[in-house]
């Protein structure tokens, strides 16, 4: 066998060995990073799921809070008319004169109860 063939064979064997060594090092690096990638993917999926659920819950809470606020405001308005009617009754009971004030309080309370 000529010497140049042996040199080419040696160079090819060294190149192949270097390629195999590089491939094994790369495979080990990838294997070492795989658990981290898997955890990052899992964590990302969980964050997306939580964000979707939380945003839906917050929309639901906002809807409930709006309904509660309207109901409370309605109750406060009703309390205002009831208190006016009670004041008119007290004034009438004290001096017996405030019939017009009683009628107005009655009309206001009726209108509130009807429009509600």
C-alpha cells in the first residue's frame, strides 16, 4: 500500500474520530439541557392555563361586583325614600299638620317602588 493512501486513511480516521467525538459531546449537551427544556415547556403551558383561568375569573368577579354595586345603589336609593317617608310621618305625628308633606312622601315612595 502506498504511503499517501495510509496518510489519507489516517487523516480520514482522525476526521471521523473527531466528528464522532463532537457528536457525542453535542449529544451530552443536549441531554443535559433536555430536563430544563421540558420544565420550561411545562411551566410555560401551566402559566398560559393559569392566565386564561385567572382572566376568566376576574371577568366573572367584575360582573358580580357590578351587579352588587347596582343592587347596593338601588337599596340606598330605596332607603332614602323610606327615610323621607318616616320623617314625614314623624312630623305629622308631632303636630298633625304636615298632610301635604305626607302626600308628597307617599307619592315619592310609590313612584320609587313602581319604577324599581
